[in-house]
C-alpha cells in the first residue's frame, strides 16, 4: 500500500520513536540490561531521567498501555542492528551458493578457455559451479561431443575443484557440478548465469 500524502514510505528496518518524538503522556521506563527495574513516569520526567544518565529515551513497545521505553544509547543500538542485519545477509548467501556457466557443443577453443577462467574465478570465491552444455537442433544426437567437452573442462580444473556430480542430462543440456577443494576462500556475490 502506498504511503498517504505527507507520510514517509515504510522501510524494511523498524523505526523507533526517540526522546521528543514520543507522543504518550505516561511511559513505562525500563532501566538496566536485564529489564528488571521499571517504573511508570510522565514523558517529561522520563526525558529528564534519560538526560541525567546520559542516555536516549527509546520507545520499544508503542502498543502497550502505557508505552514501554528503554534508556539506551540509540546511536550504538542502531549501529548494532545494522551490523546484525549485514551479518545475517552474509550467512544466508554463503558457501552453499551454486553458480552456473553455460557452454554450447560447437564452441571455439578460445571461448572454452574464457569459460574455464570464469569457472576458476567462481570456485575461488567458494561457490559450487554447474557447467552445462546446451544442444541445439540435431546436436543432441551426438552427446559424446558434450561429454568430451565437459571432460576437458573438468580435467583443466582438477587442481582447483572436485567433481560433485557426474554428467547428467537435463532436458536439452548435459551438465556436471564442480565444488571447490577444501581451503578455497569464500566470498558472497550474487548468482550469475553466463552463456556462450
């Protein structure tokens, strides 16, 4: 749903009301890391308490009656949240990532070497690589050409990768999956499909 006129669009991260942005008359103020010390105060008293202790008053549960606020360093809190979100994204797209490089049966030698370098780069980033050879028209009557091409590519990369899945037909393509050898570095980059 689009925002109303004059209203900011919603972002994926949660926005908290801080200090003078809090609109309630009374708030429950939680102090301490464990949250065991809480007291109901007017907003003005809560703001002066936060000022005395050198913290921000942050509304963490606006739907409660009265709204729940916490005394904290808001800048440090936002930094920690952003860091946690970045780490979460990194862990989601880790070494289980599979990339694909596509070849054709009738591909030139220079193009094969270019694709081998691309596969080597992807393996160096820690990704598994699916190498597919696509057939056009009557080329499918000669699968041995694709098997020989895949064998050459796999032998070229034998020092960097191990064969995880032997050649297998998938529709009009013959493919293998290579995974990096132990000790290869890992990186997080989005999936790419290349074609010849």
